């Protein structure tokens, strides 16, 4: 009788333990990537270093819009102003490091091959608005473990490209990074 109760209690304990483990496993959700967002902000909401960098980029042009963006888990500030061919957007970190510039450009200022490829991609009758995007990267060369290395990073410290080390080449995993897969040194 005691033996039967022991096995019954042991079996019930195992069932309860398995159930508790199952519930705990259900509560563990995969780590979510930070949400990307953008919101309009007033000039007063832009950190001083970011504001100074945007004003320097604008070169005396009046900044007409400000935005705060969250991308890749980092906070950025964008300023917009008028340029010779249309709108210009500058994107900087909170610390004022320049990340990128987007400038509306006339079709005649776009390289012929690029324009032809874009027109083909867009299809007949499409109206194209061209922007020139200047993205800032920082490259370092060094030796580690006796091997020459090269690392290229974005202004928010994300690895864009890596050469050397254990794997000969590593590319960043950002879908919209705009990198290439060839071995030339035209990354700057």
C-alpha cells in the first residue's frame, strides 16, 4: 500500500514538474529586435551635439524639419533642408556623428548606367525621383593573432565588412547596408 502511494505520488510529481517546465517554456519568447520608428520632433528636443552637426551639414540653410529615428537599436536625429535640386536629409547620432546624407538630385546628375538600370527596374512610364545617398563608414587596419585584419563599421558601431582573422571575409548581416561582395577596396 505504501509502495503504491509512493509510486502514485512520484508519478503525480513528475507530471506537475513537466507541466511547470512546459509553462515556463511557453513564457520564454524569442528576443525581439528593437522596433524601428520615426517621429517628428522640435528643434529643442534634438540633443546639442546632434543639432550642431545637422546645422554644420546644412551649411547655413534653414533646417525645416527634425525627426528622431530608432534603427538597429540606436537613436538617430534627422534634419531636412532645401538644396539646389530639392530636399536634403542629414542623419546623425545623438553624439553628432554623421551617419548619412540623402540629397535629391536631377536625373542628369545620375550616372548614365545607374539611370538606365533604375529605369529598367521601375518599368515603362514610371516617374523616378533620384537621391544620392552618402553613407559614412570608418575603416581600421590592424594585426590580431599575427594576421592582418580590416574592419569597416558604420557610425553607430555596426560591423559593415570584415577581412582577415579566422574567416577570410565577413559581411555585415544588415539587409539594407548597400555593401558589395567583391574583393576590391572601393568601400571608402
